[in-house]
């Protein structure tokens, strides 16, 4: 029997991937779940592809916004952050996120790392004391110059940040970071590293922002308390973004740059962020790192935003999508599949229940669900519940087998560019080809006329399910497990090195009674 060999990279290369750390001023919503699920999928993919992965997520707990929310709820900032941070930790459990670390910026290891990077910036001559007078948006935790602000027509005169958040005038002593000195070095860095910022359109936006000139950045605050003290000046706390960005190196062991952890995982392979926080990651962060004598990350990918039924998700509109509830209602894997498949990664997307139901029913229940149910039931009934022995392969068989053989390479190429939707599209080309193949070969009619041919067809189909099951593991871990379980694929033969002919299904091996893996979502159950 000749199955097409798909070469897998024999590598234990490291892969460090991060989500943004989430502000604890609010409970988790769909936007947070989205970034975390994308990163989880990439992390799982890389592990199955033989990479050693460090996958980091966590919570951003300092700053004026969090202090204000704690005051409003009548709690101390620490009690408040302990409570809300726990909610984010629970979300990672609910979404079965495979993170290796969960960082909180109130942890001692992080305070130490933040003070160490401050000291390094200071030693390189990039920090000076001055005073800040200008606009600040607490919601964005960001400073804005007058020409960036919006003055809504007919309003009370309240100026707004580009995000729509109100700004307030701030005047206080502040330390500054000499960002203006980094303009050319940043432009050179973008030039030498063309895939540092993805997607391409976002890269162009950042380059044009930096080319327009950079002002020094205020990196400390004195008008409130909730933050990390500036080394050597306890009147100042560090600007929350300098503190927050540092989490990525804290988790890699900074300031111990000689540690095995740091050597293995820094620079990070990728920070996945929303488009609203790209400037912090693609401008300030590499400048801080280079100033501290550290390498910038290899990539920052800025994804788009989800609206809900065409509207911005907001508390005031009452349309905030709550991920715990969503998973309870529809199950985890359908939600993961929808979020990963519906929107080309990088674009904005719209979440609607009808869109979700349509996508799940058509791709999961109809395409993959029917395929697996048909094939496994036929094997169970017609082959004595044992995987059949194939005979000689026909041209049609070889065409389908070749599709399986070439798939990992295609999916890997998509995942190296973080294009989860493209990877799923590629896998579904195989699923649809296998469905067409069943229809053409009509194995149900071969039972009496040509049982040997029926065995070959069902074997080829079972192999297509094995390939599909292995490849969908990062996207839908639970459903993939069920499928591979039903096919009798051993636990230690499920990584991508087994997408080859030497790990093909063993004829004669018994299978269990097949059970539906992707139930249809019935509209009346949910509406
Ligand atoms: N604390 C900062 C990040 C610091 S990273 C060093 C922060 N936190 S956040 O909780 O406000 O946002 C976290 C992420 O959620 C951001 O990447 C943001 O883009 C994302 N989203 C928030 N709302 C979203 C949608 N409606 N859709 C998709 N993602 C969205 O920013």
C-alpha cells in the first residue's frame, strides 16, 4: 500500500507566543476570548508540530483605570484585582486554554522585572525628569497630542481620543523616555524585518506614524498610587504601559538574561494583539527593548475587532457577548471553530447567532459530521467493526491520498502566518473532496457486488478522517479527540509526525460504535 509521505520538520525549535494581558477593570468578553483562542490554537499547532512552546497570558492590573474601578466597587485595588483576575483565569479553564503561564502584573517577579528594565533604560541615558502637561485618556491609558483628538460636533466641548474615550488635562512631574531618539532606528528595524508587523496594511500605518516624527513619551505618573514605584524615586509610579509590556520578558525570566528560560524563549516569536493596541507593541515596545539592550520580538500581529449583530460591543448598548454563557449554550468547539473560521485573521468580524448556527451546521454537522458518521457506520456495520484491508489503489484513491499527503505543508504555511481561517479552509478542501469521493464511489452499493473494492474505499476514507482528525486538534481539541478515539488512533500517534504512511491505520483493528461528533444546532433550542 502506497500512501504519500508528508515530511514533517524534525525540530525542537522553541516558540514563544503571547496574548495581551487583560485589564482587570472589567469582566472578560468575546474580544478577550477571541485573542486567547487564536493564541491557544497556534500554541497547540506548534506543539503538535514538534516545537517547544511557551504560551503566556495574564492580567494587567495597575494604572488609573483599575484604581478607579476598584474605588467605584468600594474595594482596595488589591482585593479588586484578585477578584477580577480570577475571572480571567476561570475563562482560560472554560475555554480549555493550554497556556503554560498566567502572569499578573502585581506579582513580585514582575515588579522586579519592571524595575530592572527601568534601570536599564535609565542607564542607557534614555530617561530624564521633566513635567507633563497634556491630554490623557484613562480608558486607553494613553497620552494624546491636541491634533490627535476629536471634538464631536454640537457637544459640550468634551474632547475625545480617537477611540471615542474622553480625555482629561493632566499636569504633573514626570519622567520621560527619549522616544524621539529612536525614530530612525525603529524605521531601520521595520525595514530589516518586513514581517515584524502583520498584516501588511497595519505595518504601513505604523511606518507612516513613526515617519511623521516621535515625541518623547511620559513614562511615570505622580497623581495616583496604584503602580510600580520608579527605582530611586518613590514619588513616581511607572506608566502602566511600560509596566504592562514588560510582562512578556518577566515571564521569560528577565532580568536573568543568562537563564536557560530566557535564552530559549526570548525574543518571543509573536505577540498577538488587537488593532487598538498595536502602537504600544510595535513602536514603544521595540524602542524600550532596544534601549535596554534586548532584542525586539519577531512579530506583532494585530487582529481586527468583533462587532455584535453589526454594532460595537458595549455595556451601554447591553450587547456584550459573555464567553462563559456562549460556551454553555453552544459548546466550546463550535465557538472556537466559528471564531477561527469566520473571519480572515486581521480583519474585523461580526458576531451573530444566525451566522454562528449557519457556519456550525454547514461546515461541522454537514461536511465533517456526516462524513465521519457515514464512513464509521459503514465500517462498523459492513466490515465487522474492524478497519478493512485495502486492495490495490485506483487513480481516484491515489488522488485523495495525495491530497492528504500534501495537506500538512499547506496548513503549516498558513499557521506560520497566523492565518487560522486559511488553515481551516485548506483542511475543509480535503473534507469536501472526501465527501465527493464517497458519493462517487458509493461504497454502500459495493457490499455484495465488490466487497474488496468496498474495503479499499472505506480504508481510504478512514485515512482521510485520520488526517483530518490529527490536523483539527489545535482548532477543536475535544472533537478531534472523539474522532481519533473512534478511529482507534493511539494517543501517542496523534502529533504531526504521524501524518505519514508509516503511521497509517492498521487494518483489522476494531472500532467502537460510532457516535455523532458534531450535532446540528437546532434553532428552536436556542432562540
Ligand atoms: N491591558 C492592555 C493590554 C496590555 S498588553 C501588554 C489592554 N487590555 S484590554 O483588556 O483592554 O484589551 C485586551 C485585548 O482585547 C486587546 O487586544 C483588544 O484589542 C481586545 N479586544 C477588546 N475588544 C475587542 C473586540 N470587540 N473584538 C476583538 N478584540 C477586542 O488593552
